[in-house]
C-alpha cells in the first residue's frame, strides 16, 4: 500500500514537470553585450497556462522607476487618503460624540438654566416683596420714630417754654421783692443795712451769671432778658435747642443761688417785715396829741406825754401796728383797758383806753388784725386811742414808726 501511494505521487510529479512551461534565465534573454543594455530593463510575461507564448517587454529605466515610484506614490497617496479618511472618520465620530454630549449638556444646561431662571425669578420676586415689606416697615418705623422724635421735641420745647416762663416769673418776683424791700427799708429803718448787703450780693451773682453764659443771656441788677423773646416760637434746630437748654441750666442754677441768697437775708429781715410796727392803728386816724411835753387835759399842767393820741368814735376797731405776740391784755391804772403786743427785738406797742379787748395773752397777731375797740376807759376824757411804742421797756416817739395806713396793706 505504501509503495503504491509512493508510485502515484512520483507519476504525478513527473507529469506536472512535463506540463510546466520552460523558463529561461534573464541572462539568456538579455544580451549582455548590447550597448543599450544599461538603459533598458526587460520584463518577461509568462502565461499561467501551457501553450501560451512567453513574452518579454523592454522598459527604459527611467520609465520603469518612474512608474514604480508613481505606483508607490499612488499607493502611499491612497494609503494616506485611506488613513486620513480613517482619521477624519474617527475625528468626525469623536466630534459627533462630543457634539452629542455637548448637545445633551447644552440641553441639560438649558433645562437647568430654565429652572435656575424660574428659581431666580421666584427668588427675585420674593426678595422684591420682602424688600417692599421691609421698606414699608422701615417707612412706618421711620414715621413712628419721626412722630416720637417730634413729640419728644415738642415736649422738650414745651418744658423749655415752661421753664423760661418760670424763670421770668421768678425773676419778676425777685425784682419785685427787692423793690418791696427798698420801699420797706424807709419804713423799717433796721432793715436798711441788711437790704443794702442783699442788693450787693445779688449784683455779684448776676455779674457771675452774665460772665458764665458769655453773653448768651443778658443780666442786670434789676431785670434780665428772658429766653423767650421775639421769635422764640419759631422752629429751631438741635444745636440751638441744646444751647437753650444749657442756658436754662445756667439760669436755673443761678436762680436757685439768687433765691438761696434772698432766703439767707430774708431770714434776717423777716421778723422786721412781719412784726415791725409801721401801721397806723386806726383806719383814717390822725394824731392830735404828740409824744413829749404837753398840757395835761385833766390837770391843765405841763406833763410828759409818753405816746400819741388818735381820736376816733367809740367802738372803732383798733388794728395791730405790726405782727407779734400779745404780752398783756386787761386793766391797768391810768390806761384803762390796755393791750401790749411784743414785736420782738425789744419792741412793744401799747394800745390803751379801749372799750374792750379782742385778744388774749399769748395770742399771735399779724399786722392789721383787730385787737381792741376805741373807748375812754382809764384816765381819759374822750374816746380816743392812746398809742405807745416801747424799746427795751422805755417809751419812744411812735411817730417815726407810723409809715403805713390800712389802705397800704
């Protein structure tokens, strides 16, 4: 079996070799002695089937290599185009994918932007509404604060005007009181020196006030210009208000000092002002018999008259010449019904020949109070008041003390 297969294979190869065309070498085909051999290249075309002729083709070197190079170039060009096509396809595909992603991203961004726009619009509207609400609340609060400020300002101004009026009234009272003291010091000689010292002290305080306020308010010994002058009702700013408050504080401070000063001196003269016997004891009375030596109406002889006589109708009210305390009332020889009033400072006034007395011992009486009634009791021949002034127990002339009448009270 093995030998049979080997024989078949050998026969097959022999027949194949017999059917193949004979191929000559190039060197046999080309004449190496030809002078054209270096300029041409020969190509042999061998058909693939038996019986056909083998053909040879002579091609110049230049054409051959040019054709080869052109073929290679074409192949390279085609390859480059092919590679470029593949590159650009890949690039286009990548760009397509990128574009799709971009479109998707843009769509997502657009959707997100729409949501954001809607959210921003809603937020803006909410913020706008809040701002409007806050603005309205701020306006209302500002209006409330403005009204409150205006109310406070009006209250302060009203208080300032009230204080200014009070200061003016205090000043008027102070000046009137000084004028009163100046008038009274003539009627009450003991207070003249005290009033003089008081005026000097008041002048000093007023000068200090004028200096401390640096001309912001005018001060003088008798009267000062108040702060509520012409135009005081006009609107003023806070600086002017502050300045007016400062001036008021100075004014009030010195008003207090002035009144404290008045009080300190007033305490020295108050006893004289209340008690000093300056009043005519009989309303409309006149003195008919003075103090000193005179002809005694009963004996007809010259005798010392220790008071003054003031005639009046029976039961005419007798007034206290000054404030004081009743030190005696009752019957006394020669005087009849008599009332003694102690005015302090060693001064006593005596009212005699009364029909009756209207006070009791120890009673406090004021200037002008009714203390008795005119009569003719005791050593008297007609209805009249016998009026005496005693200093430290010694009778003195009453006339200088009588400086006022009941109508002056």
